[in-house]
């Protein structure tokens, strides 16, 4: 009997949201708060060391330990997750300055699952991928969480984003697969307090 070779995890090209001028409501969309961190696609293979890859394709070696923690949290599941690496301060708030400086408590907030136990899920509509993600990450831990998704009510979510002083919101059609032709929209919180000094903060710091 000939044994089948296990599939190698595919390299994912992340979908980068396009700027949209204002929040909106639409029952065809899911709306998510936009976390302020480093975009990271997390690769958890069966045998190879886990790692994060940035939206530009670079391996984020500074978060290698976090990748191992997340793999332990998920119990060795073979998976590719898309999400955001953030740094939490002593009060549990996101701090982009702590993240860039390599300080704080690193945490991975996932918003999509693209590969699971040998199956490529990118052809599935977002709504089905989100249900898979909910089963995979049912609760929040110190190193891993699932980003909230609100159906249809983008304006209400954006009001909460402003109250909580978050970076913004992302809108995604529920029926869309994960592909280069898919469009996600981001709406910025113009009152976000961590925007000041942004240019200097990210000088020579690719995201």
C-alpha cells in the first residue's frame, strides 16, 4: 500500500482592505473592529515550526514564540489563520507603540481560517469560514482570540469602535471567498488617539 504524502501548507496572499469613506449598514456584510497591530497569516503545520507571515510576505521572526504558544493552545491542529498580532498593555488595551518596541503581552486575534486539517477553505464563502473559526476558537485566552463579527449593522459597530478608541472597522461580504478578486473595505476612526506620530513610529517598520 502506497502512503500519500501530506500536503504542504500553501502560501497565502492576504487580502488588503481598501479605504472606504464612511460606515454603512448592509445585511450582505459582516463588520469587524480593526485591531491596531501587525497583520499576520499564521501557519501551523504538523511538523514544521509555526510562523507568522506579514501582508508583504516577510516572516515575522519576532513573533516566533507567540506562534508556538498559539499552536499549543490549539492542540497541534494543522491550520492557516489570518489575523492581527497585537501587544496588550498592563490593563489589557492594545498598544501599537508597545508592539513596535517589542514590549507588552503579544496576542494573536484571528478573523479568518483558510486551511484546516488538510482542507483548503479559501473557496468557501466567508460566512462558512467564520463558523469554522468559531468552532476552532470558542473562547479567548491570553495568547489567542477570535475577532468579533457583526452581521449587517456596520454603523452600530462603528459607534462602538469610536467609544472604545479602536483604529477602525472592516466590512466583508458574507458570500465572498478568500481570493485576489475579493474586496474588503476599511473605515478609519479619525478620532483614534494612537494615530499621533504614526509616520515616525513606523519608519522602517514594515507591516
